[in-house]
């Protein structure tokens, strides 16, 4: 029984070389977008399935990429996974997904496990970017791209991609200062190097405005709510809180309710991510929108481009972010 057309068979049907068919199917440069679409359409019509095992033997590849997220309880990472896996599968790669659950020992174990699987490349949203690079590069010579990593780690990495952290902090602080807030707090994930960078940016901005900076560190949901409640009980409590994620913003809503404060009358809140559910909160959340789908998509294409020997334009990328103002921010009551 026939197993379907071969690469050479597809080339004969379309009337081009097998090399051009391969470039089109694997997303490599050298063919036009029109031809790429035509090749893919014919391949689907003919039921073509690439022989991954034979290809891996020829080029010493597994045709698998790894993706390690920090925390799947944050729905923002699901969009990143969608973008990454979609771009990888379009180019004939399978994806192995894991999460560190914000546990550095688990993160190290996941990296080593993926290296032992001889993956062709790894994308990771690190807890500590420098430690991640040291572990992966000690276990594998395959490419790695850091996702949402701090700037310090990015300088040591071959490739990285994230939202514009400075723009995110600046837009949130400027918005709240413009509303008249002078006691602004920042709620950040404890232990993340990327969070430490945003804390530093926040402190510099507040110092530049001649105002104190108030930082609250979060970890588990229950502990984070307790810490925010304590901060809101102080006589000089913040009248506004910026958070590192929409998930953390949800905890601020819980803490405000426990403290008997109304959002935004008593407390303004700014999130980060613009999750699909954030506009459904009561009141709808003002937040910094980050295109995590596009971050995931570009992370995959950078890895695959490197594997194909392509020169990667802008190996360190920062995508623009946008503040979306809704009803969780207002002028302070006092």
C-alpha cells in the first residue's frame, strides 16, 4: 500500500526541484511566499507526510523543540504556547512542553531532561536567566532562546524575546501620576530576575518624580493576598498598585475586598498581560497588553532559523506593549 508521495514526488507534481520543495515546507528563505503557499497546498492535497526519522538521521536532528514556561496557572502562558507550537508544527517540528512552577530546582531538572531527549532547541521563560543558560549550555550545544527574561541574562544569551519592560512600567506609572496618584505600589513575583528588573525601573521612575517607591513581593496566592492586605492597612497605604501580571492583579482585587476598599474609588489597579478575562473583572482591569502569541511564534521561528543556518535579524527582540485603560483606575479619593 502506498505511504503517500515523497519529497521528489511532490517536486515532480509541482514542477520544481526537491530542494525548493524542502525550503518551502520548512520555512527556509529562498522561495517566494506565493510558491511556499502553493507547495503547502499541494502537499496537503496529496497527503504528504515528512519522514521525520530519516530527516533526523541525515541532519542529526530530533525534529523536536522544547518550551518551558514559568507558571501555567497564569493563562498568559497558554497564548505563548499556542504561538510557539503553531509556528513549530507548520515547519515540521513537534513540541515538548513543561513548566517550572516557579521552582528553580524543578526548572534545572526540566532543562536537563530536555537536553537528554536531544531536542533541537529550547525556548524558556526563566526564573533566573543566567542560571538557565549555564545549565543548558553545559548539557547541550543546541540553540536556546530566552523568553521574558531580564536584560542582564539577555546580554549573555544568543537569542531572546520579550515585551518592552521599560515601556510597560513607564506607561503604567505615567498613567497613575497623570491621574494624581502619589502613593503608588508595585506588586512583583518574588525570586524572578525579570521582576527584579521591573522593580528597578519602577524605583527609578518614582525617584525621578520625587516620590517614594513601595514594593510588595508576592509568591503563593494566599501569601500574596495577605501581604497586600497588610500594605493596604497602613496609614500611608498606596492609593494605586501596579502588578507584574493580571493574575497578581486578581489577588489585589481579593485583598482590596478583604480590606474593605473599593476599586477604583479607594484603590486603582494596573495589571500586565491583558488576559481575555481581564475585561470581565468588576471593574474591568486597566492593564498593559503584551502579545504573548507573537512572542511564542517568533521564539519558534528564531530557533528554527538558527537550526537552518539562517542569519537571525534582531536576535534580541522587544515587542511593543500597550496600556489599555479600563475602569480599575481613577483619580485618588484623597
